[in-house]
C-alpha cells in the first residue's frame, strides 16, 4: 500500500482493496472499539480528519462528510464507534503496520 498523501483516485482504489476489513476487529490500542465498520476516503490532514469525523457523525455517510473538503491530498481511514457510540477513525496504514508486526492476530481460533 502506498503511504503518505494520496490522490482521490488512489484513495478510492485502496478502499476497494481493503473493504474485506469491514467486520474485523480493530487492533492495537483501538482494540476496545470492537469491529471495523467502514473503510473510507478521508482528508489527509489531522485537523481536516477531525472535521471529517464530525461531519460523518452528522451524515453517517463518508461521501457527504467529505463534501466540505476542497484539498488535493487524501488518506484512507477505518471507521468505528467508541463505547459512547461516537465515531472514531484510525489510519489504515497504522492498522496494517500493527497487524503485520503482530502475526498472532492472523491466527483464527475455533
């Protein structure tokens, strides 16, 4: 996966490649959030991601939440909800880095 700033088409392509993460548990310090609910395109900057998440909370739709953004740099994030049902996001790259460095997470127990 390409890291860093993405163009919109690149971010959409990555979302489609990782859609199978939906329904799987968050890992690392996000483990208490339960399962991943969506893999979506977000703005790249930290402040813009914060505002995107607030818009996502209102619209419950990533495309509508992204409508405010007129920048050129994007990222891919995983969406979930905390114990108070507030939306939270985690960068896909951070999730994958943790997952790859902890191979025990790949073991499925019956």
